[in-house]
């Protein structure tokens, strides 16, 4: 072997082994399990079970609807928030406080935060009480156990990822492009849509991909906020693995989720490539 | 002809730093004006103020008689070539140039046509489909120029547009810019810290220092009759000689030459400028000469700079055409002569 190559390879060995042991091997186990039955014979039966059932398609639809809406709402809230943090906050200490406020919740357990939302969104929760006291509604809104409730919780949990991805793109934007746009006769609105948005699109896409993949595979938040009324794919998978112990069927569900997600992400990545850094 | 742009009493402070102090300047139609000065002198702030990116604390900007001070940059009838070009990286060259007309309401087709026209003017008609990152610095510079002139502004602002180019290309672009300006018939305001660049291109040069205008004039004027010590030293090489004004109102120069007096511009003592090319080597014995010893010889090729020290310790620079004469060396004794009429006496600094 080439002497000059031995060192880099030795250094790569540890991370490579880690990657194989903790990323590829579990995935392979899941895929192999999904392609076999309880007698360990090769079969596609699990996939037929998943895809031939109307119920599964409904769950897939709900899962992706919640994930897509979470991504969309996070984007619509996250872009202005990132704009505020990178463009409008002049006082550095305040910006730091804002970023800390944004990031600190991520240090707490997802379970704790989702329970928090259960309290807030309940029939007699803070939100309904406030709205009732303010005379804005006559009867409490049903939020727990609805997709809206799950959506609120998911956006709360995942918004920081979107803000950080877009904020990063915004702060790296060369200010002279905006000056040039204004100089050429573009009012601020036109400058935003023709220059700033296209130039921050890579950040937007990466934020969307992050939020989407986390939302589509989220378990804790939908499980706690669904109140048992709504199921998403990750909840079905969890049932198969933890209560039914059907690893073959659970594996097939996991692979279906993975493939659907990869297709969506690949699609988004394509938009990012053709428009983003063109 | 009335001025295109009147800058009246414009001042700007950034905290404790004064960027512009009471600037008055008129820019004529079709005029090529260079704002020249060291970094931090306020020339870029003045340009940004005209463009609308910086707001003066006081003063007015009148363009064709209209106060453009309250107008945002996108409503001002002028365009800018930025120092780093600021080309949009996500658009092709053609799209970059068509951006201006599009934002001003031209149809896609009309904007495309005008963009092609502008690109032809700068010699890039075949490269419209490329992206800025696929082009050389010189080509990007031309794209920036095409993008800025496509809207046919009455005034083009250029912020050190040639500073990123290498020397040869810069020299060529200086002449090209000058010709383009004449062809288009629009006024250029050009910011530079390079006096040669300013002198090559500009009809009028505005020399700035510490937020103030030191002098406004043609290249010849600011070179041969500098208004201040700063201008004399900043533009070219200069020998500065102190003088005292005597009771008869004659300026007596601190040069070891007998009986050299000149009419003084005003009553106070000052400094006189003698350009190095006006000091020449003479044969010893002629009247009115300076005796000195050579300290350094700098050979540039087209001319030679002789750094000398006179017998009473004054350091001077003389410029002689061509290569140095063979017998000259460091330590040689020389005699220098000059025509007293070449001395320019700077009056009391303002």
C-alpha cells in the first residue's frame, strides 16, 4: 500500500467504523426484517400489507400533511423572525438574548415541552381561558387531539431550526447586492423578491428539509398532542416495535416512511440546486 | 449651462468622526469629475450621499434644480458602479443588465433589447448567457458598467471601479471609460485614491482631505498651482520650501541662493512648491545655483530621481529625463539650477 495513504486511512477508520456500526447496520437490520416474514423467509408480504390497506394511506396522508404544514408555517414565521434577528436588531446584547431564547428550549426534553403544550391547549388550558376571558370565543376551542394542536406543537419545536438556517443565509448576504438593486430602481419589495429571496434560497431549502424530515418522523409531540385520536406513521411504527413486537411489519412501515421522505427531500434539494446557487 | 448637480453645504458625521464638512460642489452636464483623496477623506461618503445610501446631516443636493435629498436611492435619476461590482450571482449577465430596465417598468422584450445594446457598448455582446462567476475581473467590471448605463442615467457614479484590476488592464480601462463617457454624453463622478487615474480621465479633479475639499481644478491647475500644502504633497512629488514675507511684501525663500525674492500672494509666511522636474543639473559656476550632494539615485527608466542634500542640509528631489549620467553616483557633488518663475507660492492655508 502507498505509504502516504496509510495515515489518512488509519484516521478515517474510527469514524468509518462508527458510521457503519451505528448508522448502516441498524438500517440494514430494519430493511432485512421488512423483507422477511416471521419464519425468516424472503417475502414482500409486509409491503403488500402496508400499501394495500386504505388505513395506512390515510395515516401516510395525515403524516405528510402535518409535516408539510409544519414546514410551511415554520417558513412563514421563521423568515420574518430570522430577518428581525439579522437585520433589525442593532443592539448586539439583545440579539444574543434572542438567539439564546430561541435555542434554550432545545436543551429541554421534547416530552416536557409537549406536556407543556397539553396544558396550554387543553379545554381549560391557558389559551382557551385567555380567549374566553377576552371574549374572543364563546366556547373553548378543541385543540388537543386535532391536527391543529399537533401542528402548533410541532412548529414550536421545529421553528428554531428554520430560523437558524435562514438567519445564517441572511447574515452571509452581501449588502452591496441590495444597494445595487435599489440603485437600479428597485423598491424594497422588488429587491426582496428578486435579489434577497433568491440569494437566501439555499438557506430556506436546507431549513425546510431539516424541519420536514424532523416533522415527518416526529413521535413524541404528535403522540402526546393527538390525545389518541390521530395517528401518524411514527406512532404506528412505535406500536409495532414496542407492543406488537412485529419487527417485520414495523420495518416495512419504517422503510415506507423513509422512501417517501427521501423522495420529498430529493425534490426539494433539486429546487435548491437549480434555483439556489444558479 | 446650468449645473447638473449642485451639492450645497453638505455635512455628515459618524459619531465623533466628521466624514464631510460643509461640502459645496457643482457638477456640470457631461462633465467627468474625479473625487481624489487618501482613504478616509470622505470621497466615498460623498459618493454614497449622492447615490442616496448615506443621508447628510445638513445641506442640500439639487439635480437639475430638483432637491433629490428626500428621494430614496431607487427614485434618483443616477446609477452607480460599485467597487466590488455587486453583480447578482443568481442571474446571467444578460439578466443582470436587464434588471434596471425591468424594474423601471420596461417589458421583458424591451429590457432584453436594451441590455444587449448596453453589452455591445462595453464589448460583451457574446457573453450574455454567462454567469458573473464565470467571467474574469475585467469582464465583470464591464458588466457592472453596462448594468449601470443601461438606464441612461444623467449621472454615473463610480466607486473606485478599477481598483481590483491589474495595472495594464487598469490603464486600458481608464482610456476606455473616458471614451465611453464622451460617447454617452453623461456626467461621471469617479472616486479614486490614485492621482494618476484622476489626471488621466477627469475634466476636473476634486481633491479631498479630512472631510473637506482642498481644491477643485483641472489636472494642470492642481499640479502646477496647488492650493494647499496637502494638495502639493498628495499630487505628484514636490519640493516644499518655506518662505518669509519681508517688509516690502516680497517672499524670501529659505533656499541657499542669493537674493531670491518673489512677490508674495499675501502678507503671511508660507511654503513654496518646486516640482522635481523643474530642478535640473547645471554646470558649476552658473549664477543662482544650488550646491548639493547626491544621496540616492532612483532609476525608473523613463526618468531618474536624484535625491540630494544641499550644503546647508535641505533635502530636495530632482527629476532628470532618461537614465542617469554615468559619472553620477551616491556622494557625487552636483550643482542644481531652476527657473524662479516655476516656483509656486501657496498662500495662507484656509
